[in-house]
């Protein structure tokens, strides 16, 4: 019995001497045990810190069309970042359209960005909804800084202007 205790103690001493040399192995073992004991990661709902009220609403179950009307004297650029689209130039007094009212091309959420390359120009946007068409009318005025406008349509059809 004493020989077994001495053998056991010697084994522990050997493990203590080997562990610093192979420390990565000891760490990997403990991480593995922690991973087995941890809770599965839960998908949390997206948190919105912005408390703005929607400026309008559309029916998200019907096809959506977005028309950008440039009523300024400068060229504006517009693109959808969700769903993605290519950037389009909108000349003064012209318009461009995304989506169609007869196809479900733009499912919410929709994220539209409107900006200009003309420095020190502040863009202003007015939102109007007719049926399920979202009309974004852009005007511009000189400013000490440039302002980009963003329009966001959430999954419930609420429209936010930033």
C-alpha cells in the first residue's frame, strides 16, 4: 500500500514537471471542458437604440417600389445597400426607380442611401407613400458640411428617415 502511494505521488510530481513544458495541452483540455459545460449561444433580437418614430408605412406583404426624385440643382447618387444594388446617378429634375409594383423585387428590410459628391451641400428628403410606392423627393442647399440621407424600411413596413 505504501509503495502504491509513493508511485501515485511520483506520478503527480511527473505530471507537474511535464505540464509547464506542454502547457498548451493542459490549456486545451480545460477549454474543452469549459466548452462542453457552457450554454449554447442564443440568437438575440436586434436591439435598436434609435427611438425615432416612423415617417410613413407601407404594406410589406405587397410589392414595393421606390422612386427617388431629384428636385435639386446638383447630381445625386443613390443605391440600395439592402438588398444591394448598383449606384445610380440622378441628374437634376430627373428620377430613378428601384423595384416594381407588380413584382416582389424589394423585400423588407430595405436600406436606401442618397448622397452627392458636391461638397458643402446639404440634402433634404421628403417621404410620400402612394399605394405601395415610396417616393423620396430630394432637395439641396448650400451648407458648411455635406449631409447624406438614408431611408430604412423595416420588416413591418415602417419607414424611417435618417
